[in-house]
C-alpha cells in the first residue's frame, strides 16, 4: 500500500501554522527542524500577514504547503497557481469542485513555471455530510462524491489529494503508490479531538496509505510543541526502518 513511496519520504509531517500573526508562526517554526517537517500556511495567516511569511519561513529552510484551496474560473485559478509557484512553495491546492477545465488550467500554469510545486486536489471537505451535499443539490453519498472527484482530479493531472485518513485505503488502492495523499484530522493517542470528527493516530494514518500528515492543534497548541513533534516523529521513524 504505497510503502515504497512512504519509506523514501521521511518528512511526512506537515505542521499547520493556524495562527493569526507572523510572530506566533515564526515562534513555532523556531522550535521545529526543517529537515524533519514541512509547514502549512492556510487562509487565516496568509490573509492577515501576506506572502512575506512564506519567504521568512523558507529563509529558515522550511518547505511550505500553501493551503488556499483555489476555486474560481480556470483563468483566475491558473493565475493564482502561477503566483503560488513564483513564491517557491512546495505544495499548493485547488478544489476539485472547480471542475476538469479549472484543474487542467492549474496544471498547465504550474507546468509552465520555473518552480513546480505539487498540485493537490481537495474533494469533499471533511466538514461536509450527506445533508450538506443534498442541500447544495448533490444527491450522491459523500464517499461516492469523494471517489468521483478523486478520479476527476487524477484524470486532470493533479499530483494527489487532500483526504481524510478513512478515505486513504480505497484511494491508495485505486490510484497506486505514486499518488500523493495528504491527510488532516490526525490525533496522537490521548490528545484532544477538538472539532475533527473522524480522526486517526499518525501511525494508523500512515498504515492506511497516507503520504503526508497535516497536524495542527496537537502541535501548535501544545505547551511544548517540540516534545509532541518529537514523539510523533519518533513513532513514525520506527515504522520505516
Ligand atoms: O488542528 P487540526 O490538526 O485539526 O488541523 C488540521 C488542519 O488541516 C487545519 O489547518 C485545517 O484547516 C486543515 N484541514 C482539515 N480538514 C480538511 C482539510 C484541511 O482539517 N478536510
């Protein structure tokens, strides 16, 4: 289940910098080691502080997942992806609901860039349930909708998907070991679940086929983030040796 791919990728943890200021983001980054993890910048931090934070974190040696989930007409999405590529980020994402032409335009824009981040599709947000889908006119079951959008993303040339750890086994089986599966909703044993509904431990998520784990609150809200990070990383290093 994608093990060859996983063993070659030791930096599997992506720490979510879900903060409202550069100070907090840089403070956490200073406790982490860029040779052991990557960082995710989402809509809040990016909207508040702008692209400078990316440059600062890259200056410290970190690779950045810019999680802005672009979703617009093909031309605008392509331009946004080109702008993200120019910032030198490692990973960028778009909503698969934007459709094939939008994803293909994003793919083309990134392929034309001198720096080519991984381009990842977002299928159905983990916060969306059956009744939410019905309300927006989609009568498909969420799991079927995920698979439909996953296939579309794969066909449109996405490098991988953001998905829940529950979805990884079937997606790994369908798309093979080269497809990147990025999994949020990770909770180390004994940590607070918060608002995430279906969680997995880091080890379970890797065993289920995840390529990268997005971990937010268990690390960014910890009293000693470095200690929490080290314990997760240690657990994961053991499985690949
Ligand atoms: O704090 P926690 O570990 O739940 O953070 C998860 C991170 O992953 C957050 O930055 C959140 O925006 C992101 N995410 C998610 N679920 C998705 C997609 C992204 O929790 N389906």
